C-alpha cells in the first residue's frame, strides 16, 4: 500500500507535473511548426517519406544531415522531449 504524503508535498508534486507537462507541450509545438527558410531541394522517395511521417507522428523532429565525406544523406529523428537522454 502506498505511503500517504502531506498536502504540501502533493501540491509541490502537482506543480512539478504541470510545469513538466507544459514544457513538453511547448517543445512539441515548436517541433511541429513549419520550418521557415529557403527550400533548396525537394526529393520524391517513398521510403524516406514514410519514415519521416512515422517519426513525426511519434513526436520526433526530423533533420536532414549531409555527410561531408560521401554523397550520403541521412534523415535523423531527434530524441523525443519526453524521453530522457543519457
């Protein structure tokens, strides 16, 4: 059975949960906004498109990274804000 906590502790935890919930909402809102800038290339690759859509639906931000040593282009899903990065 759970150990009872004081009202002060309950208020402190409630405020902490509200703060963290709002922080996650703000991060997701920022990530979901359309990026402003100049589009320099558009490609039509069904597999990449599906992978990007899946990552975005899971709440991840997706960044395109070019490799300086080769012609490789990588789509990278940034860590979800709700997941602690070690």
